C-alpha cells in the first residue's frame, strides 16, 4: 500500500488504495506429517491393543494425588513381573512414571478441559456443490478449542470412518513443492448462490424499477480471472481502479485478479429476480457462482438460463483495447484527467521483467528476472531510512534486461533503484501458459500496449499514447507481453508484485526504491515517533527529520 505521497502538478492521480484480499478460505482436511496423533486405543502389556469404550474414554482421569497412590503398587507389580519376564517390561511403567511425575509437578492445579469428537462422513455444500467431507460432531469445519495457557486438554476421538483417521496440526504443514491447484469454487460476497439443497440464496441486492444503480466489482481471488455479467441487464462502465472511463456498454466484463471496476445498471426490465453471474476464465473447468438481484415487490424466481460466458483470450484482449480514459472528466485536482499528456513525455529508461518458475533446494519458487524475492529480518524501508541498507540488502541485483530463460533462480531480497521524477517504461513478459497480473503500490500507471509473443522496440508503434486508462493493476496474457509507462514522482520504497497469491508469496515480487535528492517534507514524510522498529535498527539513533 502506498505510504508517503507527494504531489506533482504534471502527474496523474495516484492510487493509494489497495483492495484487501479478504477471501473466505474453504478449509480442507489434508493428510501430512503429523505433530499430534489422537487414537482411541489403549495398550495392555500382554493382550496388545484393544478398543477403548466410549464411557471409559469420556471419564476423567485420576487426579495426580490419586495417581501417586496407585503408582507405587503399579511399579511394585511391574518390577516383580520384570524379574520374571525380563527387563523389557519395565520400560512401559517407567515411561508412565516419568509422564505422571511431570503431570503432577507441572499441572497439579491447572484446570482440565474435556472434549469428545465423533468423526463421520457427511455431505456439505460450502460452494453450492454437494460433496463428501469429514465432519467432527456433524460439523465442518470442526469445533474450536478455546483455552488458556497451562490448561490440560483431553480430547477423546471416536473414529466412525471406514478407514484410519489422522489428526495433524495445521501449523506444521510441509511444502509439497506443488502449486495450490485450481480453485474449488467462486463466491460473490461470500456466497456461491445455492444452498445444500440447490435452492437460491436470499437476494444480495434489491432494485426499484426505473432507478439506476452503481455496482463496484472487485476480483479479490487468489489466481483466476473472473467474468461478470447480469441476466438481461447491460452494464455501463464508468470507472476502473479509480479512473473515470468512457461510458461504453458491455454485456459482460473480464475482471482480472486485483482489479476493480464500476458499472451503472438501469432497472428497466420486467419486475422479477435476475441472476448476476461470476465464472472463471482461462481454466480447464469453468467454475460459476450466482447471486440474485430482486426487483422490489417481485416474487418471480430468476430464469434458470444463465447468460453464456465468453471463450478464449482473444475476446478478453479485444475488450481491454476498448477501454478508454475519459479525458474531460474531473480528476482529484480541478484540471481534467486528459490534461496530463503522458504520450508526449520522453522515456528515460526501459525495464523488462520476465517471470519464471523453478525449484530451489527442492522447493518451488517464482521469480522476476531470475531472482526470487525473500523478505529480510529488518524491513527494507527501515534499513534504508536509518542508513544501513548495505548491511541488509543489495540494490539492483537484477538488470533492466532479463537474463537467459535458462538462468537458475536466486533467492535474495530484490530491490531496484529508480531515479526520482524519471519517466520510465516497464515491459512485463509472460512466457507461461497461465495469466499474470501485477500491482504497483504508490502509483497509477498507463498500460499503453499489449501483444502476443515477445516485446520488441517495434511494438511501440501500436501503443495507445492518448487515452489509455490510468490504473494500478495490469494483466499479462498467456505467452504475451504488456507495457506500462509512469513517472516515479512518489518518493519511498514501493512494492511491485504478482497479484497471484502463491506467486507473490513464493518470490514473484520486488521493491522499487525512489529516493528524493532533497530531504524535504514535500517529497516524503518523517517516520512517525510511535512506529515499531525491529531488526538491525533497534537502538540506532533516529535520522535527521525531513524539513
């Protein structure tokens, strides 16, 4: 997100917002390396393992004082048996002795909390599609354990499945080296549109006939482009990522990961219920969610015939080319958006970013120009602000041109310098078969061109240098390129990242350091006195204040 900001009379409106990626996660039971195994079985020294009864497991264990009373007799019997049968049988009571001593010494006065969990199969529809799941006491997700430090937790588990069941702690999930896979479903405002019986959810919105409504549509998903449409209602596009657009009308709109747009919808159809539809794009299997828009007073259900989704990337590419900046609409300042003539500014630097994927030490990593970003113990901006950047990271470990596609991936903090107020062209090349989307904090930029294949200087002949929409997120189609232009006139340390969650998390991002030559409050604010500091800057004196 943008932090400090400065204003330049010649720059467009910068976006300081970042849509919070607050997706509702669908929990899954994943078998992995266990840290806790709960099993309703107990041991007998002669007869081996036997199934414990429910009453036996549900009853509280003896208190530590009582445990000490019968512990001596247990040890006496065990020692006699050990003399008869050998030393091996002594191991079990000795282990019990050790455990009980620890229990009595540490937790003698701590409260006990008891849980009984019955594990069964059941059918649930978390995304509107019935599917079998493992339930705990008939619920999914299972029950929460609410406790405080030093509580003694006793969980009795009864496995009613037809196979062994394993509990694992989610905090110890291991990296499998694979991607997170395709999504399990699509939701609109947290709903898939259908309940477990296949009936429509209650209406999300109600419209009155004759009125016009603004809908703001954001794709806050993790990796998939969505197409949005409304039954029998055309949509007039009026805004994208905070910029006013030419008000063209569309039957459906592709919304890429991290992007937002606003449409006007007129309630001029016959009063009844209508579906709005969001479906996945560029995936092998199409995932769809619906939501009901109801005309006030309607009791007529929506038509089951959903509007068809577009097919192929060429349709999406051509739709992007139809988006235009409204040059006469007002901006944040009194002057209109079109007063900033980005197409007439000389380019001082061209940077090409090439995304790639590979494995480092057996683990999957994503990279830009063969460097996979890794966060440092000392935040990058703190290190730079306190003047110890050279001790924490190196600037410009990647160049303006990507290395060969076969270059090995390096894991390191990825920080690039940019000269304050320079006008720069950035090219994103995507050699992969999946969509990409990038966001730049602290700025809006002009996506001037896109094309299939590799970018060349000749590609500039097809740039839109007049009225492309200023925005902060841009998509890059499969095996294609996208070009943006911007002025780096906002001093700070700004994150450029993939909007695809797993790619960002595993290194497909970098930071761009923009330093003003003058320590001026016009360009950057001072660090607040109550800011948290950590890492190598702890106990260092504060740098001189900006003036």
